[in-house]
């Protein structure tokens, strides 16, 4: 950075209102103005204290770069600007908490707290109470330190008004007191509050997707609650009718009381007790079947599907609203960063110098080459400075990975000997020919039929088991073909191009697994023959998934699956959090119950009998965290779930029904939202392709940037040129430009921006009108205050 660039001071206006930028938190504007006026004469600067003025200007820009990067991070993470640091004292605490190692530590501590449930009574694995008590106290202290640092940069007022932080703080205080009591007494007590431990995990940095999922669930609750009330109302009506219709039958145990009637109809909603619940009444009168047919048709097939429709419609609106808010939030974050990067000489543009300074903080791992190429990519006007509209694309530009775009394939840019060049060129033509791909599809199909035939033969041969599978000549042949295919593609396409394809990586991993399994199975002998490598061989049928690339409908399904995978992980974690919550409650309420032989003399006796020939449902209990998880999963599947519920009710009280019925309602809601996730993602993909009239099979976005000789010599360090095999200087001598291609993954936000481009214009217009109204209101308030001040003076 030159001296002139240093003394090109930041342009501070009233955009940020009362919250001054970090650079001005301990400097008044008059000092900046004096520095600017002193810097108007370059000769005077060089003569009088020029180093101190330059240092002060550099200090201002350093703070601006750092704060601008914080704004961009807050925009990308969807963090509210209320948590933004506004003073030098707050900055160290903010930067410390937002370090990667601190994120990892916070996540590890949260997982440690959850994992302690394995060792705490009722324990899956018993350890001394001092050990797990001390570990809990240690984890809580670390979480307390994190909250203390957060208060340091937020301030007490903002800290107290931040809802998630306050919930976390109150939970921490309660758990801290309980941990100390446990250590003092050296004895555990009823600790239902352990069910709140997932709060710390939800608040960790890496669980942002889980927070968004839980927020969507909460936002979807109002219409879901309305539908559940309607559902329970009809269930109650039918329970009353069932009581009056069937309670006179002494052989019908399902409708003897209104309570029995309601609970059995609730179970019937899941079809777990059908047709058992109908048979006593059906035996007495065949016309009674109309009651159950009408109930199932109305409640199960109509209202439950209507619930799904309502959830889907609500979820669709929430998705669009969420995208709108995130889109506008990122734009506001980019505008705040932009205001910190403009200078007094160029108050409407960001120069390359200040963009580079920003990226040293926002993307410190990127080289100057990549930063300059990103700058060129978003500078669509080509004038060497970024307007606000161009700067809005900083998020997309920062995600590009850059590679020199040569005139042809990789072997044409490397200085290969003639024989190797001919081999590489011939291999490239072979692997890019469509008949090569069809041949591989044919081989995969034959291999799949062979695996199926072998499996059928083994399954029908009573003298063989799965462990007796041997390596045959055809297995070796197919693995050899796949190895040759992978090598040919790596040679022809180049390693960089080959491994940047998801399908190629998938094929490569399956091929490696086939090699390891084949060699391992071949070398196993004696007692080890049925242990290890056999399980790797069963991965071979996974290659058949590649056949689904052929048909577009299959590609849409697989594309939806891979697009949904990150979000489904968040949904799965959210579901596990619900499991943990109900597991802790279940262990505190039901652990140690005598379920074995608990129901003798009732219809459940055969299920709970402690005998080898019985279903042994007494194993479905809450004696530790792992057993609780398995039991809750069985309840989620709903097959015979009422048997587990009734068994626990038999040895406790009828209030136990509430626990199991509430768990079913919660899981039903979450699973319905998961179905809405899948529907929305699949239909969004189909609608996008229809509206855009193009396919999104390619999940990458590419952009090309040309670099001149002067730009190349200025922004591309000499060591980088030496590391690249191609002599780029030769290309510059012949073409005077070098082209680079940037690649980044296509995100859901990219698709949504194009899908809702008409709505985006409306959102931007509405946002501009809102900002104009706020500005007018602010001006009126200022004018009113001035008028009051003048009247008081008079």
C-alpha cells in the first residue's frame, strides 16, 4: 500500500447512526478531519510527521477491514447485528469466541455433557460419581467462560435481551448448582434438568442448521396445533360414540370406559391395534365395522393427509420468507461492509487495495492471486473499482476456486515427451467418447445381474452361509475392469478434473473398497476367514447406483437426495435431540420397572413373559440412555408401540399414557415436517427446471476471468509461476492475456435467487420504501428535538 493509499482516509458518514464504527470508538470525527486536512498537502506531509499520519491512517483502515469482515461473517451466518462489537474493548473477546478452535471446543464440551448420560445413573457403564461429576463441572465452567466472553462484547443490556443467551445462562446456573450438589453428596438424585443439556449443543456454531430446523418447526406449529385440535376433537367425538355403542359388550375390553375408548382410538390412528380393536364389536354385529371404517377414513386418510398439506403449505411459505430475510440480511451486511471500505476520494466505490485488505481478514487463507481473480469476477463493469451493486456479490466471489484455463486438456499444457503426449491424448479421446460410458454401463449391469444370481444361489443353498462367499474369477474380472476404468479416466481427464466429479469420487471409493475386499478375502485363512474383509465385499452393489444417471427422473431423485443431505443431517440431529429429551424423562420416570412377567393374566402376558419363546417386550425399557433410545425408536416405528405403552402403564399409573402419547405427537409432527422437506426440495427442483427451461444436473457454477500481462506481473507472485508446470509467460507473449476459470458449488440460495427473481425485485422495492420511511421518521424526530430545544431556550 502506497503512502497516497494510506492517506486516502475512510469515508465516515451517518449511515451507522449512533453505533460508531470500531475505528471511531475511541477517536472523535474532529481528529479524523484534522488528519485529512493535514494530509491535503503532500509536501507538508513529507516534511511534518508523515510516518505518524500514515500510521494513524493505516490503523483506521485496519479496523475498517476487520469490522467489514465481521459484518460479512454476520451476514453469512445470519447473526443479528445486535451482537456486533462496537468498541475496542469488546473486539478481543469477540475475535476469541469466533476462532475455529473455540468453535471446536464449544462443540466438544456440548457433546461431552450429552455423553455423560452414558455414565450417570441409571448408567449404561458405571464409573465413580466423582469422575462424571467433575467432568460435568469442568464442562459447565468452560461454557460459563464462553458466556462471560459473550457478555464482554455484548454488554450487560444486550446480553440480557438476547433470548437464546439468557436461556442458556439460566440453564447453566441450574446445572452448575446441581453438579456441585452431586459432588458434595456423592450421590445422584432425580435430575430431569439433564434433558435441557441439548440447549448447549443447539447454541454451538456448527449447529446453525439445527437451529434453523428447530426454528422452522416452531414457526410451523400454529397451523399444526390447529389441525391437531381438530384431529383430537373428532377423536373425542368417536370415543364418546364408541363408548355408547360398544361398552355394553362384556367381551369388548376396548370401550368399557371413555378413557379406554379414547386411548384405543388414539392407537388406532397409527393402525397398530387394527383389526384387533374392531374384532369384539365385529363379532357381535357386522354393522359395527362401519364405525371403524368411517373413523379411519375420516381421521387417518383425510385429516392426517390434510395435516401434511397444511404443513407443506406452511413450510413452503416459511422457506420463501426465510430466503427473503436471509437475502436482505446478507445485502445489508454487504452494504455495511461497503460503507467501511469506501474512501473520501472515492465515496461510491471500493478500490482493489481496500478489497484486498478486507479479504486478508474475511478469507485469510486465500492467496493474492485468488483474491484478485475474485475481485475481477465481481467487477462486471471492468473499471477496476466495485460499486455497491457489484459488492453485493462478494459472498459468491469469495467462494470460487481458481485454476488456469489452458487451451485444451491437461496434457496439452504440460511439457510431456511425445510418446506420453500421444498416450494421454488417445486416452482422453477414449474416456470422453459416449460409447465408452455405455460400455461401462453395460459392464455394471452384467455385474449387478451376476451379484444377484450369486446371492440367490447362496440364499437357497442350506449348506452355505454368507460367510462362505469366495472370490471367484468373475469378481476379480469386474474389479480389474473398474480399476482400469479409473486409471484411464485419471490419465485422460487429469486428476484435478476426475476428482472434482462427485460420481467419479463415488466410483473410486467403491473401486478401492472392491480391491481391499478382494485382496483381503483372498489372503484370509483359518479362523479369520469369516470376520473382516467379507463385509467390505458386500459394498459392491453400491456401484449399481450409477445406472440411475441414465434416466432424467432418476437424476432428479438422486439430485434431490444429495441436495437434501446437509439439511437432513440437521433434521436428524434435531430428532436425536428430541430423543435425548424424552430419554432423560423416561429414565427418571420409568427406570428399573419390573416389566418381566408383569402382565400375567392379561392379553399382554405373552409379550412380557420371560421365556425364550416369547417376544420379550420387557427388554424395551428405560434402564439406561441407550436402551431408552432403542425403545423410543420402536415407538417411532409405531408397530406394536401400544404394547410397550400398556406394559409400562401396567406397572405404574395411567398418567404414563401422557408420556407415550405426547412422544408420538411430537415425532409425528417432526416426521411430517421431514416429509414436507422432501416434497418441497423435489418440487422446487422440478419447478425450477420448468421455469428456467434448463437442467440443474451440473451442481457447479463456473466463471472465466482474463488477466493481462501487467496484471499478471503485479498480482501473481513469482513463486506461483515456478510452481505451475506451464510457462504462463509464454502464453502472455503469444496471446497477451491469460484466462482463469473459477468454480464453486451451486447452492440452494443461487437457485432461489433465480427462481424468485420477480419476488426479489418486489422485496428490494419494499425494503427501499421501508428504509426511506425510517429515514423520514428519523428526520422528523431530529427536527422535533431541535424545535423542543429552541423552545426550551426561549
